[in-house]
C-alpha cells in the first residue's frame, strides 16, 4: 500500500472534477490543498475559473510540472486522465473514493503510476 504522506510531500497538484459549487468535493479539495500551501490547478473543460484560479480543460494545457493528479471523476473518466498522465510522465494519481475501478488500478500497475485510491485526501489533510 502506498503511503498518503508520499503524495502529500509533493508541491504541485492538479484536481480534476466538477467545481460547480463549493459543496462539490473537487472544489473542497482544491481549497484544502491551497490552504495547506500546495500549488493547485483545477481541471474541468466546462469552466473558465474556479475560486479565482484559471481552470484548464486538460492536463496538457498546464505549463508546469504537475506532481500529483487528484481525481474526483467517474472511473471511465479517471482511466482517460491516467492515460494522459502517462503521456505527460506524471507518476502520482490520487483517486478519490468512487473514482477508481479495476481497469484504472490495472492500468496504473502496468504503467508504473503510483495510485492511491479509496482514501479521501480531505481526511488525510484534516
């Protein structure tokens, strides 16, 4: 089992999910990571800004070295994001509870991507 502290030692995060309002988990995670001093990029192709931050349509648009991608997405979307992570050589994915399935787990194992799943980042950073 991968230790959450290994992920939380990283400084640059991307959060992929729905940021439509402050009650959404992706929005709460974005705010929490910023609060604990992380640099955070929101990813959602349907939005321009989230909490005063530019929102990006994909990881490829970010001109920075993302260290951890936090997924607050359905498993089918999570797998597509994992494939994008492989292309971009991002080796840490934190899949929130409900964001992973066996296909994602297998993909990450086969491609040497460190995957933390079914553990909530909000609980680990409380």
